[in-house]
């Protein structure tokens, strides 16, 4: 082969490699963008179905507080107010606010929970301990790190505290199982304090008993006192006042 053609062939291959290296990342981004709308549409449909099961539009709309990441980017949370139709039942109410929290804020940068995480179930024990069972995505899709994991749990607990006062503590399960950590750092073996407010138990009113009024003391008949010694003598009929009656004498 002509050495000149060899040079042309090598040069063409080199140019092809360079173009491929430049174009490949662009092609990868385009494929990712093409797949993202489909994933978002599926995620949106799933969320709408989940929220439709937990919320009833006929329920009264209540102003709630949802805690998402603040703009300071220092790991702090900021409350956002919204109006939602909420149930008076604490279990359903907890599901409704947590599903809204999972749906995320308008600004994706303020999101504290993974977009593909799902609340599978929520239970409330008689002692006020809430049990939230999330899908595996809560642990696998969240950025690993103590700050991001702590922020995720704090956003859940503070949202429950602001909207469901019946929940005092929170236990987080992943797909029905107790796990040691959330994504390798935050301990999930125990419970998280939601509210430290003490519950005031109203004392039961004492049973009212109908008391019969005490009977009035019966009037005691007073016997007439003995006539005093200086009392005037009793006059017989026809006697002259002032003179004692004398017995009649026979002639």
C-alpha cells in the first residue's frame, strides 16, 4: 500500500476517534433526556394514584406546613405553607402530608426526599409511635452522607409534628424491614422524637350523687312549766275577783 494512503487512513481514523470522543457524551446526555420525561410521567402517574387513595376532595381544606430544604444550602429546613384536603383521622392525615412531602416542592433544589421514594404504609400505635414504611428508594436513591440523610428524616418528623399532633415518635422501616442505617450513616435502629409536648389528660368528673337534705329537727312539744309559787290562785266561777272562794256551811 502506498505510504501516502496509510497516512490518510491513519489520519482519518484519528479524526473519527476524536469526533467519537466529543460526540459520545452529547449522545449520552440526549439519551438521558429522552428517557427522563418517560420516567417523570410514570412517576407522576404513580404519585397521583397514591395520593388519590389517601385524600378525599370532599374533606375540608386545611393549611399545612411542609418542611423542605432552605435556600441557605446549609442543611437547614424551611417551612412552606399549603392548603390540602386533610382527614381528621391521624393515620390518613399522616399519609396525606407525607405523600405531599414526597411529591416534592416546586423547586427541585429544595427536595429532601428521593423523587422515586414511596410511602408504602403508615401505622400509629396507642402510645403515639408512628411507623412509616418506605420503599427501598428512600435508602438507595438518597445522596449518601450524614447531612442529606439527617435532613431527610428531619423533614419527615417536622412535617408530622406540624400537622399530626397525635404522632409523638417515629419509626422508619424500609420495605417492611428494620434497617441499621438510612444510606450508610444515619442510625434507623431506634425511633425519632417528633413532639415533646405532653398530653394533658382531663380528669374524669367525680360521679354526682343525689344527697337527701338532712331532715329538720322535729319540734319537741314543750310541757308547760310548773306554775310559779306566786302565781294567782284560780277563781271558781261566780267568785268575786280578789276573794278566795269559801266552802258553803250548813245552818
